[in-house]
């Protein structure tokens, strides 16, 4: 499955904008993102969790299931790193440039996207306050 960067951004924004601390079961969380299917959302949540951008809670499996992929029991809040990443990709100009480089649905490393977004955000901010490059 490919990492959909728009889905990643929408997940982070949805959690950030949620009225209370996020702690929702997957089916409830997926209802907040009707533009994506359940598999896409949960795949992105797993990758965001692996990248330390999102707290995800898994069903504990007994040791007798060593090859079973743990199911997600709850989607939690953004981590500090997740908030930083979201802040770097919220600027529309930055997001357009990132999408033009990686394309919709194209595999992209969250680490690379995050580093690029930070760099582009700084560039945009400098231009807005006339510091130039």
C-alpha cells in the first residue's frame, strides 16, 4: 500500500482540530475522514505512529500470535513531533510544492517530507518578511 500524503495531512489536521483529546476507536475515527477508506486511514495512522508523529494504541496479542499484525484499538493525539510536522505542512504554498515533488499516492518517506517541509516553510516565511534567501 502506498502512503497517501493528503491522507497523512488530513489525519494530522483532523486530530489537531478535534475539540477534545483524541482517543477514538478506528471506526469512529474513520468517520471523521469520509474522503478516504478505512484501509488508507489506518495504514497512514500506523506509519505516523512508527514515525513518532501520532499516538496509536494497539490490541495486546498473546505471544502465541507472533506473526499477527496487532490491530489498532484507539487513535490518540499527536505527539510533539506530530505537531511540529503539521505546522510545517499547513502553509498552502509549502504543501503544493511538496505534492508537486512527490505526487498524490506516491511513496514518500515521512522523514524526507518532514525535512523538506521544514526547509520550505522557512523559505516561505523569509519571503513573507522580505528576508530573501
